C-alpha cells in the first residue's frame, strides 16, 4: 500500500505528458517555462527512450526543393510557406534551448541529389521567392560542382544545395532536452507505460504499468505524445487519422577519405544520407513497399535493406564497393494526410500532439510550444 505522502508526491500532477520523445519533452519544457508552479510529469514506457527521436537520421532540415514543390501542389503556397516557417522556428528554439555544441550541431548545409531531370528543378526560382522572407536570400542554389567534391557517382544529374540545413546527434539532443526538463522541475518517469486514460470525470486518471506494479496517476490535463501509437490510447473523431510509417536505416563501417559533408536528400525525400563519425548513415526506401512499411514494428526487412545497400554502392560510395554495414535499425513516423502536424483536444483535458511527417527535429519544439499555449 502507498503512503499518504507517496500518493500526494508521486501520483498527483497538474499536467502529465505521455511519451518522452522530442514532442513530449519539448511540451514539458515549454509548460514548465510558462507555468513554473505546475507539477509536471513525463511518462515514458522505455527505460531509455524507444521512439523515433533517437532512431532518426539527425537532419535539422526544413524540406528539400522537391518536397516543398510537392507540398505547394498538395496544400497550396500559403500552407507550404507556413509549414516551412514552423519548421525553421522550431529549429531555432531547439538550438537555443540545447546549444549547438552540446547536440553536435553542424551547419554544413544540405543537398538534394537528382539522378535524373525532375519537374521541381524548373521551380527553383519560384520556391526561392516563396521562402525568401522565412529563410533568406536564395534558400536553394544549383551547385553541380559539389558532386565531385562529395565524390558522388557521375550518374548524379543535378545537385541543389542549401546552406540553411544542418546535422546533429539525435541521442545527445534528447539527453540535452531531458536534462533541461529536469532542471525546470519536471519529473521524468521511465519504465512507465500508460495502458489507458480515463477522463470522464472532472480529472484524468492514467492507468500505468510500472516494472512491478500497476499504478494509477491523476492529473488535471494530459498530453498524449506517443507518436504513431496514439490510437492505442486515444480514439476520437476530433483528431485526424494517423498513418504509421516505418523508416529503416543502415550505418557503414568507417570509410577512408569520406568527403560527404552535411545532409543529403534523394527521390523526393524517400531516401536520405549523411556523414556520421567518418561513416555513411543511409535511410529510407519506404516507397518500395508502402503497404509493408505502414507498421509500428521496429524490425528491418531484407527488401529495404538490400535496396539501401544497392543505392549506397551505386551512387554514394561508388569507389568503396566492399564497405561493411555495421548498424541497422528502424523507427516509426506518424504521417497525416495533409502533412500538417496536429495539436488538438481529443476530449476535454486530453490533448494529442503528433504528425511531424518525418521532420520532428524541426517541428518538435514548435509543437511543444503550441501544446503549452493550450494548457492554460
Ligand atoms: C528512420 C527515421 C529517420 C528520421 N529522420 C529524421 C531526420 O533526419 N530529421 C527529422 O527531423 N526527423 C526525422 N525523423 C522523424 C522524427 O524522428 C520524428 O518526427 C520525431 O522523433 C517524432 O517525435 P515524437 O516525440 O512524436 O515521437 P517519439 O520520439 O517516437 O516518442 C514517443 C515516445 O512515446 C513512448 N510511448 C509510446 N507509447 C507509450 C505508452 N503507452 N506509455 C508511455 N510511453 C509511450 C515511446 O517509447 C517513445 O519514446 C525520422 C524518423 C525515423 C523513424
């Protein structure tokens, strides 16, 4: 049985946040900054974070030329512009909060690699004009000269470069955010899985499974930030549909003389690669098997991994054919039909936040700020 003191100190909070990824922790930080007197807890099922935030590629990116051209066609120029602005604002908050050096941020720029002609190449000027006020003069430039600097295959048709993108160390980023949250008085409870939420009375009860026991926590408001796992806890007509998308990654052994710098996008963002401690990190390939990759499983598959290896040897490291693969993993992204992130009440006192659509490093801090504004 719990003591009176335990119940008051450990089981009753003003705000509970489920999920210790970038959205959950950023929400906790923004809430603690706005309301230092509130008792805030983050509940994370893993003993270490187990979500996409430490399974991603570490691109501090705002969208490549072809992705933004596609967004303009899909959602209109105003909405695409707003989305890029939210990403850029989120990145600024993240870098200010954590410090560039602490999270291994390198402002080495980003490149989109085209293996053949693509309609978006003709839209370079228009996209640059649209984003000028958000990003600055000529966000994207054609830099075909960089193909040889980076020792990419001669089959690369065009390279579009931006100086406004960077890479970071995702593990150190989340550590820095957790540290900041704790400094602000947030309780972080790892190894605590929320199995259900009961918000039908005047307060919210969270039924949790901690290592050796079932525990009920109460709070006045809850934020559900469990990425594509949200439907396991919350289902409401008030929230748009979430489609899970698995992202698979591999990392090579160290490569002698590697000359890649910054981040690289290919095939409308379906593939991405970067230098990482003298190795190549390469991910993507979801478009090869949309049905199979619509899953929250963290397994890797032969089909996608072989395709990544073929791309690695043909385009990225054409002169290092025998390079070994030392790491492989997968993580889950949460996609929305209109590519917009969602911050919405599923029911009174239950806020949900998701839908980074593969760009959570940029959007996580913005989404956290929006959640904190709503939690009055
Ligand atoms: C392979 C891959 C590459 C990517 N590359 C990039 C990139 O380069 N740049 C970029 O900006 N974005 C990238 N992304 C996307 C980015 O990682 C995500 O958008 C972002 O991490 C989502 O953050 P989140 O907080 O919503 O979710 P998560 O980080 O997944 O956090 C959710 C947390 O909730 C916890 N949880 C789940 N259910 C429960 C429960 N019932 N109780 C308690 N806790 C629970 C999980 O353990 C998890 O830690 C990539 C994603 C993947 C998968």
